[in-house]
């Protein structure tokens, strides 16, 4: 309730993450209905789970952190949530690299007709499976933490140059695996900081302030 009060009083939009790991599509749709239909909060942006490609996230499915299982279930979430409120936009998590975060699964490879290759990585399988199910996400969610447990000021301040390559990588994967239906899929960065691990002095220093300013400007 405090979150709702702050967001609505500030007339701010919010990114609402529904429970994929141990929840249901029905639960997510009920949340949308309660927020936007019953209480008229007008929350526009919703995400199916958080960093579900990561083994650090809760996932009680029989095939945890499997991109194919995620896509099949995410399609159900998107369909039911939009049935509750057709005006919302719904996104799914993505990573760069066609072979990144396959998490050991290879039963449902995605075929890239442009290159004539198959890939089991998170983003190709998610996009190709959603396409096969006739469901298109409104946006991909991308998280950026250049450092993990190894803070280095000099290298950190060079990483803002990565945005162009990352965006091109994700856009190419959308083109290759979602096809023409992916033209309007947006790219959203909803997490960005220097270090995703245990925070050190850098996180509260002018160095991180410079990183965030440069990263946002480059983005």
C-alpha cells in the first residue's frame, strides 16, 4: 500500500513484476485486474518474472530456468493479463548472446534462418517459442551490471560504450527469432549499476556517479 500511495501521489509509472517462479497466470491476471480495473491505478508496464534466466531466481517448475518452459508459461501470463486489461504492456527478460544462459537445456533449439544455425540460449528460445505460440511481448527487459565482485574504476568507466553493441545484439535477435512481429518490441533497461555483487567503496563514490551519468547518457 505504501508503494501504491507513493507511485500514485507522484503520478509516476511503475514496473510491476508478477510472480513467475512460484506463481500462476491466473494470479498475475487477478493482480492486473485488482490494480487497474478495481483500483484504477493505471499501471502500464508489467514484467513476467525477474531474471528468470538466472539460477539465483526462485523457479519451482519441473524444468527450472528453462527458456522453453518459461516461454510457454509466459504466453499464458501475457494472454490472461491482457484479457484483464488490454491497455497494459508486458515484457520478458532477455540477455545478449544467442547461446547465453541455456542452463543446460537443448531439447527445444531455436533455428536462425538468416545464419542457418540453431541455438539453445535464453533469448532465442524464448522469442522463437513465443512466436510459435502467436504471442508477442511488448518489450524485452535487459539488466546491466558491468562488474561482479571485482571493482575496477578504470575499466568500469569504459563500459558505457557497450550500449550500442548490446542494443544491436538484442535487436538482431528480435529480427531473427520474432520476425516481422518483433518490429515494435521495445528494449527496456530496468536495472543498471556498477556491481551486482557485494558493494564496496566504489558504489558510494564519485566513480559510480560518473558511471551512472555516462551510462544513462550513452543509453
